[in-house]
């Protein structure tokens, strides 16, 4: 699925992606595919949607679009 990084807190390692369909998903820096653990706000990414540890959906496997 395609989306855009709408927020990222580098100190906490948590961010959010909004998909093209308007769905907002949280992600953790460890799910950034290139291993950098940082990503700029506004970056267009391809993501996988997975079940998070709290039972909600999260973005994973973030890769540049």
C-alpha cells in the first residue's frame, strides 16, 4: 500500500503514515526497511499493514515509493 509519512518523533522512534485512502497508521522506527531508524516527514512510502501488539493495525516494512 502507498502512503506518506505525516509525523515522526525521532527521540521516541514513533511515527504515522497516512495512506492514499486516508487511513492513518502508526509505525515504530524498527519497521523502516533500510535499517536507518529515521525517515523524513513528507516521504512517500510503500508499506505493509500488520496487526500491532495492542490489536490495532500498524504500518510495517516502510520502503521509499
